[in-house]
């Protein structure tokens, strides 16, 4: 998930930027401009320059110092003074992680370990947070970072410069190893400690370890910092590297995770930066990845902690991203910050000059030129925008050509459907025709002069991330037993196919009666929304089962089955697989039912973790179609798991809204009797 700036952060950043621009003299060089903007902190920055200028052997370090100081004006964050015991707590937890990595069974049945995991750690971290001094305001790095911190950062960056990439060009080194921050995390001098700590690990020191192997080892290491807690009411300040103490807390985003992991990698000389997408193709969230370059600058993308370089991209595939941007430390001249008109407001996420469009490095792209239907004398920029969850969402910019009253957008991914917008009063407002983009070019979207019948089964596509979890259900076992600890388990069936995102039956041969039945995951979690153990006849302890979906007019009345009720059994009792709510799901290793007496079960009704975006009988739906704007067509109540709309304008973009439940809706085309949702990642990644 891509973190967004709060309103106060955005205001603060814009004020800092405006201050820097207003004070900039074009006749002065960037270094002199930076020193002028530094205010009282100018003396600290001059100490850094003097430190490296006195020795000719430090000429490249002096150049690095200039690079940092010249670009500090674009970076900011809260000042944080972490409590001293944080590092000691990290070393303690590190010892547990290392012990676990060498012996996965070491923590089992260890009362002392469990006491630390569930009680002491929470207490220690809470106490450390209470002693941490956290500033309330966001301040410019140029006006807040002292000489000692900058010098330490530069010295240790050079110390590890060629640990992994020999003869690294200065341009790569300055962007991928030298910077002291990744995004807006707190900055404090922790690089030296991280360097000593992680460089000492045998897996990092091994002569045959390459960069990918080292990252994979550290990913595994970081994953084991899940011995923590998730407490809704605890204060969750951004602690930079020490965010590791609440690694799986809901307040920790992928942006925080990138910042933690990147600090570790940079400390040992592995070049890394952050790449983000402002929006997925189908929702308002984004994502942040780590990216590492080779000596030629070719980029490898991976999700911090959860994915190794070279792994299959799911569940965070760049093919599902709208656009991809690298966060640079240096200002980039071709960014909206410098291209905009004097009073032109930028959309959230683009309010910085430290962006580099890297979309073409990962997905097939094309340039798109669009004619504007209005003149925009007070603006320089238009925004290519996708229709996401009821609004137009800007994903990339283009400069207006006033001679032709058109705009050209560079490197737009194939498969997108969008239009040009201006950003006005906090919203993207369309100013061109709608187009869809494919390998053959662009095509204007508007209805033809005839009608058709639409049979619709979904309002939103099956999510890429959920497809990843559904795949993990393959290998799930259906088991029976007559002992409550399942020590006499019999496997009755193994699921061998991917489950669809709705109720379906799995049948199997069972010649015996069992009191206990369960489903058992092949991996760490079930990812099952609902499961029902069925009987063909109604008996004591049964009620009518949930109906199977109906996707076309039924020709015969479906057979009714009955589901057993009973006491839920599991390692950790979990009712989510039996609560009748399709939006909840079980993350247990296994769940089951105690039927009180032995019974014969030969069928289960099951649905995987899903977003419940199919058609729900009884809900009311509105269909709209695109004709230079959204035009309402018809409103209907669903009887089955589909809706049929007749006499609908032909061959345009459609939008189905559930008027009763849910927020996720995505426009679609209708081709050869099927829904084809817009913006789906249906093109191969670049190899």
C-alpha cells in the first residue's frame, strides 16, 4: 500500500518548496542557493564542506557532500530523538531471530520466549516510545541535519561503495547508496551501527554470496521480526529503522517497510531506491517497492521483506500498476514541479521534483497525444487519468501544446483506458475524449448507433492479489477424525484446482463416520472465506446450506443440501470461516467442526477469500454507459447472480454500480458476450 501525505504534510511541504523557489537566484550555483536557504543551519553544512575540502584525496567525498546539500531542500521529515534502549532491544530481538534461523524449533514450548513475545516486548517498546522525543512539525533537511550526521553518512557510504557492484558509476552511487533517507522517515545517525551489525553476519560475508542471495537472506531475516503485536490503541509514531518493532502492525505501510529495508541494504553497500505506483489499475491504493540496479543501471524490482529479486511478481505485480516512478534524491528537471504554470496546483503524490518515470523499464508503453476540448491559458499541464472507484485519478502528466491545443503523454502502459484531465479544486476534470490503448494504437470510446443485450455477473474484476491467495488453496486437505486432537486423522480429499471466488462444492468418497471434520492448509494459512460440511438430508443439527450461485436462467430447480452446525475447532478458535460473511476469511492453519456424534460427510461447500464483488441477489444495481460522460441506462434488482440489461448502446464503456453495498466498481467493455474490465494487466511484462 502506498502511503499518502496528510493535508498538513502537503501544506508544509508546499510551503517549504515555495520558500526554496522564492529564495532561489538563477545566477547563483545550486550549492550557494542551498546554503542561503539553510538559515542558522548554514554553519553545520559549511563544516561538512570544509571537512572534505581540506584534503585532495577527499575530492569525491566533497562532490558527494555537495550533491547531498544541493538537494536537501527537497526533503523533509519530523525530528525524532529515539530512546537509547531501542538499539539494545533490537539487538535482543536480533539474537532471537538468528537463533530461530539456525534452529526453527528453538522457541517451541519456551515459556521465557513466549513471555517476551507476548508481554515484555510490548512493555519495553511502549516504554521506549514514551521516552522518544517526537517533533510535531515537518522541517526541511537543509535546516535541521547537523554536520556530524552528514559526515558519518558520507564516510560509511564510501566505505561500502564497491562491496557488491565493482566500478559503480558515481551517478548510481549518489542516488542508490549515498542518500541518508528514502522517503519521509526520521533521520538519525544509525548507518554506522547498521553497517557493523549486518556486515558481521556470516551470510553477508560469505565469498560466494551475490547481491540477490544477500537480499534474499535479509528478507528471510526481516520476515522473522513478526514476533510482535498489533494493538489498535497504541501510539504509532514513525520511528524510521525502529519501526521494525511493530513490523506487522496495521499502521505500518509498505512505504515504511521500504524505508527500513533500504537502510539495511545501503548500510552494507547494496544499492537500493524506492519505486512506487500512484494507483493500481483498479483501485485508489498504490504500492511501494525496492529496486536495485546492476552496474549498467538495469533495474530489478521486489517488494521489501515479502519478495526476493527475480521471484514471480505476484501479488504486487508492476503489470497491475498504472505508472511507476522512482523516488530520487536529486531534483529532476522534467517533473511537474518545474513544468507547471505559476499558480498551478499538482495532484497528491506529484508535489515533489524528486521523481523519475521508470514505467517503460517494466511494462510495454506508448506515447499518447490527445486533442483538448477546451483552451487552458492558465495551465501548462494535463494529467492522463483513469476512472477508479467513481472518480478520475491522475497517473501521469503531459505538457500542453498551445499551437495545436493538444497534450502528449509519454510512456503510458498498453491496456489502459483514460483521458486528459486538469487538476482543479482537488479533483481531476476531463478535457478530452476517452480513449483505450492497445498495441495497435489508440481508439476513441463512444457508443455506436445500435443496441445490445448485456449479461453481467460482476461489478469489479477478480483482484490480482486475491488470485495469488486463491492459488495457495491448492493442496488443502479435507480430513475426518474421531479424536479431538485429530491424532487419528484420515485425509478424505485434497483440493487440486484453483477455487473460483464464490460458493462451489467439493465432493469426495467417504465410507466412514467421523465426529470431527476440518480443512487443513498446505501453507501457513487457509485463505478461506466460508466452508460448510454438507448432508443430503435434513437431520438434527442441520440447516439449509448457502445456495450455489446461478449465472443464467435456471432450467431446473437446484437440489437443496443441508449444512451441519457444531462447535468450531481450531488451533486458535476462529469463527470467520463459519460466520456467513463473505468478506471475512480465516488465516488459521486449519479450522473444523465438532459434530457431537460421528456422521458421514462426503461434500463441502466452500468459497475462497474474496472481495464479494459478484452480483448479489436482492441488491439494486444501476448501469451507466460512456457517451462523452456517464449516462444512466437502467436500474434493476438482482434475482440471481447475474443481471440482464437489454437495448443498451453498443460498443462503449459501461459502469455497474451496486446501490446497496460495497465501494469497489470498475468500468468494463462487453466483448463476445463477456465482460472485459478496463485497465486490466493483460499484457506481458517486459523480459
